[in-house]
């Protein structure tokens, strides 16, 4: 039986709402139309920040009829407040009416301690809280395991704990992220094998392109059983 490979596009998150000035509303909508015409499964629309610019974008999206794609808001688990039900960013995501939410959580012990300034167990708690809260509201949750492949060489046991936590919280997909973009094909296959021991449902891959290997690594991942890129 042929496998169905899902596709997830991050153009709007990385290229428009994260620091790119001068991208007009109609250009953003044009990106959405193009991706929908291409048959992309999920279109990441970034994190609703309450700005006038983003509100205008959401209002225009509400008037569009997409044939193939699901609009998918993005949020970092560490950005969610301790009381999810009163967190403004979380509530804005609910107000979009999106059926699918992408939650990102950190796998790197070093970054959690040095940049996140939280305990390792607290990071796991934040991941679990965010996923389970959205799932309890009937949302499909895609979990991005940030720095997963880099963490396997420095803190493999903790990276596995992150995947186990996401799985236990009800993540519908777990996306293994080569965030630095320096993974090679043997890193990808080994990381997928490790992930399968923690999570038996749909695995995905997200590769940055720092070493020029993102496309080939994605192909290797699909050949290794991944069904979301």
C-alpha cells in the first residue's frame, strides 16, 4: 500500500512574520493561495501576536476558501503561560478556529539551561501542558522536537524523554527537527530509529539547509518511514 506523505510549509512563519519588513498583505495571501494550489497539507501561519498587521491577515484568511491546505498556527511550549486558559497568545490561537496547532518544544539540555533559564523537568511539564491542553479542545497537535538530532550526540536520554512526554500528552505527530541543518544521512536514519522506540505513530522530519543537505535528508527520512515533511 502506498504511503501518504504530508507536507508542512513554514514560509509564512519564517519569511514574513519573523522580521521581514515590506511584505504586503496581498503578497502573504498570494503565498497561501499558491501553497494551497500546490496541495500542501499544512500551512504554518506563525504565532498570532495581536498586532494590527496580523489581525488584518487573519481577517483576510477568514474570507478565503482553501481546497487542500489546513492553516496551522505555531506556538512555542515555553511561551505558553502557566494558566493556559487565560494566556492571551493561546486564546488568540483558539480564536483563529484552526483545527491543527503546531507546538514546539526544546530537546537540548544546554539550551534549556543556558537560554531558557528553566529546569529540565519544567521544560517537560510545559511541553505536556501545551499539547494536552490543545488536545482537550479537540485540536490536532503537531509537535516540533527542536534540536532533536543535535541533542542525540550530547543529551540523548533527555531527547528521548521529550519525545516520550509529547507522546504521552497526546501529540498526533512528532516532527524530528535538524534545527542546525548540519545533520548527515546517517544521523537522520539513526535518529529516526531512536524516535520509533518512543513513539509509534506518525513521525515527521524538518531539516534546515545549513550544509545543503536538507532535501536529500528529507528523502532519506521518507525512505526510513517518515510520513510528514
